[in-house]
């Protein structure tokens, strides 16, 4: 079973191109190019489904066209329009470094605040708003935390920990 925490969002399918099953896609991370993993993954009805890449080509620095195996017409590939594209984190060739992290990379990381300690685990990233938000599952609830470089104090990739310094009052912790 493919799990969300094992995936990194790398882009989005746009619309079919031509009649032979090619579909335009945009990407935010092109590190899949040097990988030996031959598939993209999309979430279909709540299930992550791999689609084998037959061939692809870049059309710009942030877009390309791909043909997927067994989807040989524009009608067969149309259902993927506007769906997010995921790639297995373990197959991404270059580990992010410096400013090249994408927010989705942190899915599955534990958030630890310098004042409050462990807050919870990042389960998803909400990027439909002007400012990206981490969706963090705590022991009792699900909360939103701004995804902002200035709040991150350190990153421990081996332990999958994101250390932050949240502004005072952002979290209202219950007394136990």
C-alpha cells in the first residue's frame, strides 16, 4: 500500500495534449528526472495509484508532457486533469538542501517547538491559500501551522524532525 507520508508532491497534471494520450504537467521539483523509478502517483478516490511513465519531455523549466502506459488517447487520460502528481520520496535523487525544500517534503516530520516541545506530526500541506500551512496531527486534534522559513530553527532529516520557534500565542495548549 502506498502511504501519503512516503510521497512528495512534485507537480500537477493539467490537460490532455493531442489525441494520442499525452498530458501536460507542471512540476515544482524535477529531481524525478534522474531517478530510476518509472512511475508517477496520483490520488484517485482516496487511494494512491501509480501510473507507469511511457515517455516524457520538458517543454519549459516548469512544464512538460508525459505519456502514461495504457492511456493511449486524450479521452483515457482526461480523468487525470488537475490531479496532483506525487513521487516516492525514496526515489528522489537529490535530497533537498538549503532553500530548495518544498513544503511537501516535510510530510511525516514531527514538529517540535522550542518552547512547547513536541506538537505533532505533519500529515499534509495546504497550499491553496496565499501562505502555505502545515496540517499537524496532535494527540487530540488537527491544527494548522504556518509553513514559513523564519519559524524553522533546524531540520533533522535522519529523525524526521522539524524544529520551530512559533510566535507566542499561536498555540493555545490545554491545561492537563
